[in-house]
């Protein structure tokens, strides 16, 4: 990918992730639970 | 090679953006989540009158604590000892602790005004850091018995040592207006 295209993809991905977490019900809870399980399993 | 690095960059970007968004999303919430600080504690009856018998907190594993300035809240342990309540902040001498436990530095440097929500009820308090004195032994005993697997002499001594070397800070949650 050319740099300009890559930057556009990065911005699009960032927006998609942020909007999904902020506006789709349950996504933030799911991600936080997943992160918590990961930390409780690996943080020893 | 270039495309591999670009894909790697996007794969790193996704969790970084997700973490930042979750943290931002929770920053204005009524209370903290397990992982992220929350905003001002709003819900719950505000306690008025004389202090309660704090021994009921022996059955409470964590509370929500909000500083008045800045208005951010987190989940924290609570220990009752000698009729008073205390909260700990660990890892204070580590680099991670200095970032993670910024609230403790803010409480110690600022006015210490705070609101605690315990079992859904809010209490206006003033945080006073306790650096020394016999009271710390009682706090260490409660901390060891409540969170450390038992108040053994070794466990208590380890907690007292941690308090003494500044790795764990102890704050009394005193009534508002208490002289610091």
C-alpha cells in the first residue's frame, strides 16, 4: 500500500473500532471482560 | 516487507484504539469499572450525621472512591481498624505505580477531599495519609486477614514493612474537616 492509502486505512480502522465500542451495545462490556480474563490468566 | 509492517501496524493500532476508547468511555461514567477509572459518583444516598460503625466494611471487599479534584473514581480495598476506615495504595515506589496510582499522589498533594460509595451509599470523606504510628499495625493486621490470606505474624510484618518503606501508602478516610 502507498503511504497515503495506508494512513486512510489506519484512520478508517480507528474510527470503526471507536464507534463500535461507543455505540454498539455490549461491545465495551465484552472487550473489558475479555481483557480482564486475559489479565487474570496471565498477570502472575 | 512493507505490507507486512503495515499490517502489523494496523494490528497494533486496533487494541491501542480499543484501550483508549474504553478508558475514555468510562471516564464520565457514574463510578469505575474493574479496569478503568470512572467519573463522579452520583447514584446512592449521601450519608449524613455521625459516622457509622465501620465494622460493617469487614464484609465489603471493595469500595468505589472518588476524589473531588480531579473528579475521577476507582475501585479500592477498605480496612476498618480501631473504629476508623483506611484505604491502601500499593506499588507506590514503582514506575508503573506512579502512573497507575496517580490518584494517591493527587490525594496526598491536594486537599484530600473524596467521596466513597460503600454498598451503594455515599460518604463524604477526607483522605489523610498515615505514614507512621501504632495505628499502622492494626491496619496491617486487618489487611493481612482480609486480603492477604490470614493475619499471621509474617503477613503483618510484611505489610508493616511495605508501609514503612513507602511501597504501600495508607490513607485514613477521615470525616471532612479533619486536620491533616
